[in-house]
C-alpha cells in the first residue's frame, strides 16, 4: 500500500472513529455521573463513559499515526525537491 493510500485509509478510519467517540455525549454522561447518587445508575453511567473513552482513545491513536504519515510525506517531498534542485529558499 502506498503512503498516499495509507493516508486516505487513515483519514477515513479517523473520521469514523471520531464520530463514534462522541465526546459531547461523554461529557454529558460525566456530568450526570457527578450528580447521580444511585450506585447502580452510577455503575451503568461509568460503563457508558468508558466505552466512549475507549473510542476517543482509538481516534487519538489513529490521528497520531496519520500525523506521522503526513510528516513522512513532507520529509519525502523535501527530499524530492532537493533531488530536482528545487530547494526551499
């Protein structure tokens, strides 16, 4: 798989993971957890929060990999420009 194909794939996966992570919902659940006094309800809320947290962490991981690929692309492009004698001035 080429670098460009991997970047496109990561971009699509990242977008999907971000949509699933639903950070706004996680914040609402945390507020509800803080205000809740029922132990069983708190446990259920905590499970929901952890699910959202795992998805958000997955998104961050994909995002870091995508950024690393972008940096690699930029590095390769700079090498290409140097090879062609088009160095940045």
